[in-house]
């Protein structure tokens, strides 16, 4: 295996068969020791976070596969905290696509003059550039097209896929009486230039609440995978 990239929450390796392997870490994003899925820095290390993140990711990616949603997922080994995926290239140097059902986090920080905390949002889709130096600035469809990051048609596909995937995740959480407030997704192009969901779907990239109380990532995994 060849280490291609060491990220905040996982490492990426190239396998001999041409596929990639993601190794999940126990590091999670946040600030001052407090978890925040939208943060640009590793805020804390939680023992078991990598395994919990992969277990939930495996569950959601396999659910998406059953529903015919294109992803990079091949399989996962929860014990070894590894996931095998097909190679995919990101848009520009990486985009994050957020689907919001309630006003919390950075949305509330930016638009708090008009939005109330917890206010209903109708699966609002927002795209940000992965750029730690500039704190992941939001970017519009027109700017993405003008800067050559993606076409208007690709943006439409990205938005449609984001809302479809988010709705599936929201529905699965609702089966456990858990409400999805927002979720952060990443996409890339596979070898056939098809837009596919990449990275992970876990408590580390969403905000979920039960009875109005926020659920920590490890607790979310336990609640979702409990029989």
C-alpha cells in the first residue's frame, strides 16, 4: 500500500488493484476540545470514533447502494477501520456540500440577523470550498462555473444528489426518532466521469437531535446500529 494523503480524520492509501483504501482515525474536527462537524481543525481525539464513524458509514453507503445512488464505496472492514473505494477526483481542490433542514451552526452565525435558531429550512443546499486558510468560504453556482470548478449541469446533478442522499439519511434517522438538522457531503468524479458520493456519512459530518438534544457522534452510531 502507498500512502497518498493524510487527512484530518482519515488516511488514503493506493492499493495494488487500483482501488483506494481509507483508514479512519479517532480524530474529529472541532475547536477548543468541542466537536464541530463544520470546523477546519482537529479539535479532539475520541477513542473509538474511527470505528463508530466507519460502522455508520458502512450502514449508510450500503443503504444508498440498495437505492441505486452512485458512490465510491466497495466494502468496509469495521474491525480494522478501513474502507475500500474506487478512485475519484474531486472538484477543484475539494468541495463540501451541506444540506440544511434547520438553522444551526455556520448558517446561523452568518444569517442570524434574519434566521432564528432551529428554524425550519427546506433542504437548503450550500456549497463551500475546502480551503482551511480562508475558512471554507461559501460559493455560488455562477462562481463555481466561472472559476472552472464545475459546470452548471454538474451543479444541478450535485444539488439533486445531495437532496436525495440527505433525504435517505433523514428517513433512516427518523426510524429511530432522530431528527437530522444538517449534513455535510463530498462528491467526486469516478473513472467514467460520473459524479459519485465520496468520503463518509457518519456522526462526524452531520448534526442529529433527539427530543431537541444534540446527539454526539459515538452515541449516534450506537443508537443507529442497535438492534
